[in-house]
C-alpha cells in the first residue's frame, strides 16, 4: 500500500492564517505524513502542523523556538527508501552535488530554500523541492506530494 506524504517548504508565516489552515485541511487530512523543509518562520506553524504525523527540519529564517525543536538535516526511512531532508541554505556552486555530498546513500533528497519547485532524477536519486506555498519568487505557489510504494513518485501541486 502506498504512503502519501505532503511536503511543504518556505511557508514564511509569522502566524497560521485561514488560507494555510484551508490548504492543510484539503491536502493533509488524509496524508500518512507531512514534511516541512524549513523556513516555517514561527513556531506557531510548527505547533499547528503537529496535529498531523509530522517530520521537519529548520531553515535559515526560523525563530529560535523552531531551531531548538528541529535539526537542520535528517534522514528518515519510509518503506524501503531512505530520504534525506534539509532546508538547503548555505550550499554554494552546484546545489545538487552539494546535497549529494551531504546525504550519502539516500534514495531521495528533499530540500527547499530556493522557492522554486523541482522534481528531477539523477543517477537513481530523486531531487525534490516543493517550492513555496506563499512566496514563489516568480515560479508560482506550490507544495509537493510524495507517494512511496514500490517506487518514489514526486509531484508538484500548483496552488
């Protein structure tokens, strides 16, 4: 049976808004997991998302309350797959190569920071950036869906 994971990054909210609540109700209520890849900004977003089975990492704009609760990077196992998660800031040059060095031996690397959605496979690895729910930097607002079954399938949902 497939596992449905909703993936957020770069929400940049100082408080939970009605619009964010509505997005979460629509996409997260039947999710097996929710992942947030940093730049929550405020712990109120973290506290709100904890009503779902949540995994997350901190980002460069997060307040101290978020940074104290979440690591900057982590690896989780879903089914038979190892998934690396980081916000993605602090890497210079070839981002994918830097992420590969950061997460040796994972099947997928999930990251944010750029606010630009990305789904690419290279060398058997999935690189997945869900973009930003509210701050698109010209690429459109989005979130991600990751389906884990016999394979890893990633999809960008435009909002």
